């Protein structure tokens, strides 16, 4: 197995952290010319896969002999996509919907080998239940600044962890990458993975 260039097509600090957690040596870049707002519509499982593929394909011409990973995550409650909030009011409205309720976090992932154009796409869904939280707790969380770059107005790895009553599915999927499924998929590509260095 030879050393290949691995590229994360995302500037998300959480996705970078998760790939680092896997022990992968990679670089990151942004997707080019993708209007995400026009791509997210039902069925949402198809939408996140389609958008992840568009992101990966948008930079294919820039990387020869490389493996690209791109992803997109949505938070769905009552058949609605809860996007990143614009301000305190929209963050409160979103978190008010989530408390005492169950929502789904869906991540679509696409892996492309730019040498032979081999492509694999998949999605993962995790069910998240928020417990009882009051208005003051929501306002405190909003003042922390955490909600504003996150779909669903929260990050499970941050201060909102204390609002999560239970999850059903992959925890890391809620952060932005389903690590187990991604790891299994990467093993099907011509890529040197960290465990292969063990003699």
C-alpha cells in the first residue's frame, strides 16, 4: 500500500479534529462554487449525499492522485431542516424546538480517488433526544456563542452536551463525521492507513 495524498474538503474544525482522532495525515481545503442552501431539500438523506459529492467533485481538478473526503450534515426536526442560526432570536427558536423532543442528525459523505475517479458515497443517521431545559439555560447557551456555526444551533461536543438526554446511533456523526463507517469505507480505497504501520 503506497502513501497517498488525503484531502478533507471542509474547513470545519470539528471534521478536522475527527480525522486527526483517526490518526490520519491529511490536508484540508474548501469546496468551490457550491450553493448549499439550494441543495438541501427532502428527502434529506439524498440531499446530504448529493451535496457531499458536489463538494468533493468541485475540487477534483486541483488534486491529482489523491483521496478526497467531503461531507455535509443536517439536523432534521419535524421534517424541517434546522440550519445554522443567524442571530440570538433564531438560535432560541431552534433550541426551543429541540428541547423535550427527538431530532435526527444526518451526515452524507463522499470519498473520491482522483486517479481513477472511483467514488463511494453514503449517509449515516443518529437520533438525538434533548431533555428538559428552561429559557434561562437556552439563553446562557446562546451567550456562549457556540450555536452560531452549527446546524441545529448546538454542538454535542460542547456545552450543549448537558442538554442531550440520549442518542441512538453514532455519536461522532452528530459532530460531523461517522467515524466507524468512514474508516470501513477508507479501507476499500488504495490508501495507507495508520494501523498498516504496525509490524
